[in-house]
């Protein structure tokens, strides 16, 4: 009867548990994460502030998937994937303008918003073009067997 049961109640008044930063390695891990965040932000922030966001060039792809080689199909897939990655970086750059309207002129903010909204259908169109190219290649190569 004298045994005391340890409570599982939260450790703060607000109902949140407190992380134990006194454990071995916890403070060091926190310092490493903080340093990594500072390095990433230092690398991104100056380039965003000094350079305008550049839309990626829309890739050229073969028009007819039925007459291309397997290597050309793979090259097209790599090109579309690279465009998608570049477009994501472009949208991230535009995001920095869109989420901070007070830091930019109204014109620049609107241009960034319009550019962001246009980048999405452009990327979808490129993926749709590749999907058609791929379907045509598969259909043509199955017919040859």
C-alpha cells in the first residue's frame, strides 16, 4: 500500500511534455541541427534576395513516341524529371516573395503569384506530353514483336 505509482500526467501546466535535453548527446544533436539550419538558410537567402526567380526552360521533346528509340525515351524522361526539379526550385523562390508581401512591391508580389500559378499547368502539360510519348512508344514497340 505504501508503493507510490508514477503519474503519466504531462509535465507542464499547458499539458505538453517537455523534451529531456539533459540526456547524453541531446544538446550536441540540437547544436548540430541548429548549425545545419543556419548553413542552409545562409546559402539560400542571399541568392533569393539578389536574383529574381528564373523560370526553367520548357524542354524540347520528340513529337512522336512511335518512332523514337529507347534511349530517346529515357533521355526524355530524364529531361522531364530535371525540368520538374528546376520548376520546384522556381516555385520555392516565388514562395519567398508570395509569403512576405510586405517585403516586396505590390507589382512584384502579383507577378510572383501569377508566375507561380502559371508554373503548375506548364509542368502538368510537360508531364502529359511525356506520358503520351511513352504510351506511343510502348504501343509501337509491342506491335513490332
